[in-house]
C-alpha cells in the first residue's frame, strides 16, 4: 500500500507537469535506501533532480514510509512551480 501511494504521487506529479521523467545522464543516486533495481527508482531520482523532494535526510529517501498530506501538497506545489 505504501509503495503504491508513493508511486501514484510521483506518477501524478509527472502527468500534471507533462515532464519526461528520464534522469539526467551521469546523475548519481544520493539515497542509500533506494536501489537501481527498484521499480520507483527513476521517478525518485527524477523528483530529486527537479527539486521536488530531498529525501528524509541527505542520504536516505525512506521509500517505505507513508507520505503525509503536507508532504503530498509540498510535492505538488514544487512540481507545478
């Protein structure tokens, strides 16, 4: 359920902005808890590169945590700004 929520939020951000979600070439993953094999890796890296999220710390994203309403609103605001 938590993974679905994160995935749907990132999909919504991408669709609303009609922005391609391919990460820039040569970008390194700053998050130690997100592997390149995970299905949401490209979306997380894209959101990080575009300033939509900074993770829960400089080195962690915490993909298994539940997003609060405040976080969701912040993601949407940053994506549309």
